[in-house]
C-alpha cells in the first residue's frame, strides 16, 4: 500500500478504480431514488439485512435458500445453522456500532467477533486478536494465502485503525474494500473472520454516507459472483501490488452493484404489493 499521507486516496487513483467508484455511486443513487424508498425504506432495509446475512453465510460455507433462512428460528446446532445464526446476529449488531466505530474500530472488531462466535467476554479466543500459536478455523481461505503471525496481525490492525481514524478523501468504496480485504488477509481471530470482515465493510459503507439506510447488501453480490472469484480477488489484495489492489476494489464494487440490484428488485416487489 502507498506510503503517502493519504494511502486510501492513493488507491482511489489506481487505474480502473474511478470507474468502479462511479458505477457504484450511480447504482446507489438510482435505488435511493426509487419511489418505494420514500415511504417504505424500513422494509427495504430489513429485507436487505436478511439477504445480506444469507449471502455472507453462503460465503462461509452455509449456502441456504433465502426462504430457509427466513423461516428458521433455531440456529444453535453445530455446523451450518450456527454459521447462519452468526451472520444474522452480525447483521443486526453492525447497525448499532457506527458511533463506536468512529472512535475505536478495534473495539468494534472485537465486539463483532464476540457476536459472531456466540460467546461471552473471557471465553478463550473470543473477542480478541489471536495469539502466537493459536490456529485459525477459516476453511474457505486456502493455504495459498499466507497466514500472518500474531505480531504482524497486531501491528497491521493498529495501522488499519490509525488509517481509519485519520480520515481520508478517498471514496467510501475504497475504504470499505481495504477494511474488508485487510481483515480477510490477516484473519485476526481464531474463527469467523470472513463474517466479521463483511460486517465491518457494511459498517464503513453505511457510516460513510454512501448507503446510510443499509439497503445495498454487498454480501449478496459476493455470493452471486462466487467463492472462486472472491478468493482470486483477495489474493490480488494480499499481493499488495497496484494491479492486485485495483482488482480487489473492482470486485467489491461489482458486489455492491449486485446488492443494489437485489434491493431494487425488493422495491419493485413492494411496489407491486408482492412483498
């Protein structure tokens, strides 16, 4: 990543990034201008939250049909039910953490992991960055992506927090993509890193003002694009090269666009009275 005074702005200047930023901005503006948003935006937000959680869970290995997620109430069983439950809890929690994020991103990340893991403070490995020698359970991220050691994780998390707190002129998409990519590359917790990373991206998109009502679920887009392209783009981010970073940001932008398309369909259904 650039060593300039504003590294995020430097990323925004990479070839192709401006096109992704503009495409996302135009898509978001269109869905916010839909007539349904004037009176029924809360319903669109609720539906986007459910669909986003389903998409994030799918990327974590629990690819359930939307109606299955909608009807289920018991998510306590091991395996896929717990993954879906974690995604739903994170979606509900993320909207409550915006003010804290602006003051302490690391505190929010710890809280997100606590919620995702379904534990309580003090549980071993829950709600804190992993320590030296602790294994990471993140099965969908293969061995081709090197796992940073605990010291590197601590240093890069601190750097990420300082970068966010310093502020930037960069577009929201760039900041959100960096938060998402850095957390996936670091895998700072012993489990549920993907779910946490996508929830953190959601917080950035909402808190930045790009998607204040949280109606553009990028998680839907990532799931639609598929795990293999997601991982290929992540490898580009982890490479640290300008080309790789641009590929990752473009992938994140496309996911947001697909999330917008999903919520536009929800708006159309509400307009027809078919919700």
